[in-house]
């Protein structure tokens, strides 16, 4: 059968110009991506020194702890003197019981004022503690000098959810105890000050 001549200006189609379908293309394997480099562990952030907090007060519930302690002391001493008077009839023990009882009651009346005089202050480089009405005491404890931060709780304080925070340094004269802190605040403050003390001792 004779070939039909192509029209002028039209090139004959060959296999190279045939349309290509997706089914005719073989999937080419992709080169594996290089494994990502492991991320370097983030360095723990150094604890930031607290800004000056101003004077902070202890919990008002600490008044109950002080009053109960004073009452127990009064009962022990006054009761012992009264027992001695009843057994041996020594007149001075009766007067001693009266004097100690009166002084104890006056001290109990001043307990609220004495508790309100207790305060602590967090500054950039140290912790300042003060207490006292007539004879006031102020102690500044540098963070880098703290060797031990301890929490103690007596039975009455534990029942009220309070704790005492004690700071021990190389010098016994600068040991400080901040009483009457809520337990959550004492835990938070202990962890913060321990980390800050370790940073200051390392010279960071």
C-alpha cells in the first residue's frame, strides 16, 4: 500500500515525540537524606539573682506558735514551783511562781507585736533578716556564703502548715532562721537559694 505523503510544513511523528504517560515512567529511587546532627543539649539557665523584694513578713499564724510555746514554758516553770511549795512549804517558790506567771503573761501579750517585727529581704547579693522590738537585730547573709539551707517544723507549726527556714554559714554568728513561713514558700525559697548559692560559689 503506498505511503501517504505528509502535508507540507508538517513533520512526521516518531517515537521520540510520542506522548509520555505516567504509567510509562519508572519510579526512580531517591537518595537517602543524610541523618540530621543531634541537637546539642541546652545548657541549664543560671539562676537569676532576685530583685530587691523589700521587707517581707512571716505568716500571721506564727503568733499561735509563739503563744503556745510561751504557755507551755509558763506551765512547766510555774507548775514546778507550785509543786515544790506544796511538798516542802518553801514560801519563796510561791512568790517565784507568781513572778514567773506575771512575766510570762506580759510576754504573751507582746507576742503579736514581736511576730510583726520579724522580716526578711532578698537583695541582689544577700538575704537580710531582722527581728526584735526594743533590741533589734539585723543580719545580712551573702548568697555565696550559704553552706546549708534547712527546713525545720515543730508539731504546732506543722499543724498550721508553717516551717522555719535556717541558713547555715561558715561563721556561726551569721546563722539565720526565718520562722513562720508557709510550707510551699519555704520549699520554693530553699530550692531557689540553694541554686543561687552554688552559682555564686562557682564564681558564675
